[in-house]
C-alpha cells in the first residue's frame, strides 16, 4: 500500500546547516505574498489576512510557514514558489501538522 502524503508541509526557519534564517520576519513575508491564494480565489480585502493554505506559525521557538497541499491543487505555480523558496534558501522541511507553540 502506498502511503498517503501529509496534507501540510512545514517550512522551518532553520537552514539545512542548522543556522537561523534571516530576516526574522521571513515567515510573515512569505505568507503575506501568498495571501491572495485561497479557496474561492482572491476577494476584496483578502490581502489583509493570511491564506488558509499558507500560514506563519512558530514551532519550538522557530518561525515556520505551513503550506497546505490544497494550494498545489489550486495553483501549482504558487505551490512551486513556496517549495522553491525553501529549496533555494536551503530551509528544513517536514511533513504533517506542526506541533505549534505560537
């Protein structure tokens, strides 16, 4: 049986070398850029809140962004943007719902 992939991918603000990623508000910036990608598409004022498919959070004191796989179904280029951001900046990724503390 093939395992079902997790619905969330967590981009951690820590590089593969274990260094904190800067600037410190990177998670809010990335999620802000993705704010218009949401169920039903962008609406007036949607830029004022985060998309449910791309949200900043904190996991064990580290800034993170949770990217939901529904984003990939909605707009593959937006999904690729988030995944390429993580890859290009050598950020750690985990699958599954994060155990958040903030």
